[in-house]
C-alpha cells in the first residue's frame, strides 16, 4: 500500500504561466474552436468516473454493515446466557441443552459474519490503494487548472480591448475566454472539494483497517478459545465464565471502536 502525503505530491511536468501566455493563449484569438478546448487536456474523465464509483460503492460502508451485524450476533452469543449451572428442573426438561444449542448457533453465526468481514476488509485495503492514487491525480489536476486559469487571466489583462461597436462581430474571443476561465475555476473548486472528501475517506479507511484487523488478529482468537472452552466443558465454573465474558466484552468494544472510526 502506498503512503500518500498530500503536502508532498509528486511533482510532474507543469506548464508555466509564461509558456501559456506566449505560445498557447495568443492562438486562441485566431482559432474559433481553440477557446472551447483550452484547459481540456488537464481533465482526466476516467479519474472522475473512478472517484464517483469509489464513493458510491464504498467498501468502508460495506464493512461497517458487517461489523454492525457481528455486534448484533454477539449479543446472542453472550456467555452469561449459559454460564449458570442448570438446576434439576432444567436438566429434567432439557432446557439447559436448548440454551447450549442456541449459544452454539449464535457462535457459529458470529464466525460466519467474521469471515464476511474479512472479505470486505480486503476490499477496503484495495479501496485505500485506489483512493491514494486517485487523490494524487486530483491534486495534480488542481495544480494544472490553477496554472491555466492564472495564465488566462494574465493574458486577458494585457489583451487589446475588443471594439464596443462594430458591425457583424459575432465572435468575441475575450468574452468566450473569460467564460471558459470561470468554468475552469468552478471545476477547480469542485476538484478541491472532492480531494477533501478523499482525505476524509482515507482517514476512515485507515481507521477501520487498523481497528478491525487488530480485532480479527488479536481479540477474535482469544474469544474463540474461551467460548470453545465454555461449550465443551462438562462443569461450569466462575473462572471459565469470567474469562469468556471478558473476551466477549473486549471483542464487542473493539468492534464498536471500528464503527466509530468509520463514522468520523
């Protein structure tokens, strides 16, 4: 996974204001189609589509949904539900066996959801890689747009004024260029907003990757160990129940932190 530092975006070849005002912009007033194409070369339509797809199909949101489901399933797998030694009536009616069966089913359901969560965790990692590459692309386009806009404004400041009254003047290149620059400025502002959203999405992705992966690698094995001991023992004891309950609560707390990180 790449490490993105937005204050240290890789510098690419950028045109200078001087080169644009001296070579590119003068030709706009002699080519009727050139103004409409000014600045178009800096826009990567595929990047915009990729950004929209990443935001619409957020893997972070999908993983958050699975974490919520795991948390709900864990409520049914609370060790305290089978921690008490069954009385004679429960043994006679088989009620204690029914409780154990429900607990086993709840535990298996949690395991299934954890496996789903691992799948979505991998997707979040892929999303983070794509997001970092895309954020770099947007940052570069913002730099390009800034140069093109400033060059266009500089050129207009020194361009000869168009005649106010002249018959049959249908093409007013200065006005057209001014409108074009306004549109490019709007696009630049949109890119800057998108880049801010990418930064926030990146923070959310990193938070949920860190907390959920640590939960899976550290707390889930501990939870498995104690819950397995609980359902395979023939005699309940306070120490066994206490450890299983402690592992259960630690797992739920960690999942809650994962959700909180995804909602920042």
